[in-house]
């Protein structure tokens, strides 16, 4: 490796550049060890996590729990690396925190830049896995992490590399935050305009506004149930037909991310169609970006006012989960969906909301497309930059190519 590196770069083990710190879990039999003030991360907290920095996980532990476990309080800037289930989630600590034993974290010296090692470790999953072992589950030990060999550029070049990649991630994260704000603005406007729409009119005693009625969901939306194509038609080649969404596993944060495509689609919907899971669980939503094949675990929901339809279905999600009316739906069919009794507002109020929501939803779609382009560019140059195959001064030319 060293003979291929640029002048001034070295190959070092992680033990030579950082203190490798494991985590721990306090006894779950002692309630006083949990729900304290110390942020405590597990690998699950980084599953699907998109930002570089993380300040806390789902749970905290107490000072007593920290003292009673093998965990240590890690400083800001620690490079958090999951060492099992799975190996290779990476984040930077944005606050003092600790982790469970599913991490081997790097506390770097002042002569090393945490942001560079964040990117280096993101590109090093295969290298980490090569040091892993275990019969019950694959895990990289502390000793294994310490002996991982990595290319280390001079500090000035670490800063330059992290600056290039960080600029792309800054824009990606900014786009995501703006998208969240735009969608929340739509959600707030919807709740103010239609506070009754999440309710079951059969059990709600509050009077409806003038000109509002009750009816079935099928009066407001069209529903297409999915049908799975034959298994031999599946591929991971986008040229092989439309994207196939089978169920919850094919959904992303807002748009489908299923890696499967099919050459024999049975039920297909167009861009902008709302996709809803119809089993295990019911009611999770995405919006299609392209022609999409529906598997049997999802349905397509379309309407003349797609923005209204989206936030209506989000408001109705609790109806499937049994939070209102006491009924839980482990799965739903078309008759149950279209027959769901709902409050029906006047058409002019629906149109007014749609006029408000349409440009915001279109902006979110545009931000998503830009984010995808930026992420693809980052992912293309990241492994080359941190290995020295691509120098910072040549990045603009590489991205343009």
C-alpha cells in the first residue's frame, strides 16, 4: 500500500493514531442505571442515520449506570464505529456521550483530524470486516480494530480532503433539513385547516363545520392494490423494468429505495402516487418518484389533489393502528381502505390546501433530486480521496467527468 501512496502519506495502524475505546451496557435489571443524563448509543441508533454528527440515541443512561458498566464517556469529535450488527456504521460525536459494546470508537490525538477519519472509516468497511470474527455473530474486537492499517496523509491534506467531502455533506444535510421544514409547514397547515380529518366520525361527538359531511375514503382517493410479479422476473438492474416495491422493506424516508426491479410488472402506478403498506405494518407511506410496480404488501393511492391525499393518509394512520376506535389492522384489503368512514371537507377547502401544498411538495422533490446527485458525486470520489488515488486539486475535474 505504501508504495502507491502520494509523497508524505504513511500507512499506520489505527492504534498508532487513536485510542480505541469499547462500550458497555449497564445491567438492565437496575432501573436506576437508565433514563439519566448521559447519551448512550447502540448501532441501531445509526441505522438509517444520514447526518455526520450524532448527539444522542434513543436512550440515556445515568451517571451510576456509566460507572457500573464498561463504558466510558467519550469526548466531542470521537469517531464512532459500529463493530457488530452491523460493522461499519460511522458517525462523529457531537456531544459527550457513551456507547454500548457494539462500538469500537476512536479518540484521536491533536495531530489527527476526526472529520478525515470519519470519511476514511466510511470507505473502510471491507477492511474492518476482514479483521472480524465470531461464530454467533460477526464482530471486530478491540485488538482487531487496533491493527487495521489505513493510509494517513499529512494533517493539512486531511483538512483539505475533509473540507471537500464536508462541503458536499453540508449541502446534502441542508437540503434534508429544508425538506423537513417544508413538509412540516404543510403538515401544520393541514392540521389547522382540517382538525377533524384524523377522527372516526362514527365515534366523534363534536359537530362538524357547516358544509362538511361524512363519507368513505373511496370518495376522496383511488386505490390500486399490489400484486407481486413472478420471482424469476426480479433483478437489481434498473434497465430490467420498473422499480418493485413489495412492502415496508422497499420504503425510504419519503421515497422508495427498493433495489429490486421487475421485467413482468402486474400492477404499476406513475410518479407522484402515494404508496401505503397494507400489512406488517399498515399505513406506512412513501411517494413514488417514477413508474413503480406494486407488490402485494403495498397499495397505490392517487387523487386529483395529491398533496391533500398525502396529508389525509398521514392523519388517518392512527386509524389503522387502533389508536382510535379500538380496532387494530394487521392487514387491510381494498374494501377496508375505500370503505373507511372519514370526515369529508368541502371541495373549495381541499383546493385551497392543494394550492398551498403543491409548490412546497415540488420543492421537496427537487431538493431530493439534487441531494441524490450530490450523494452520488460524494460516494464516487470519497474512496479515491482518502486513499490518495485522487488529489484534492483534481476533484473538480473528476466530479465533472
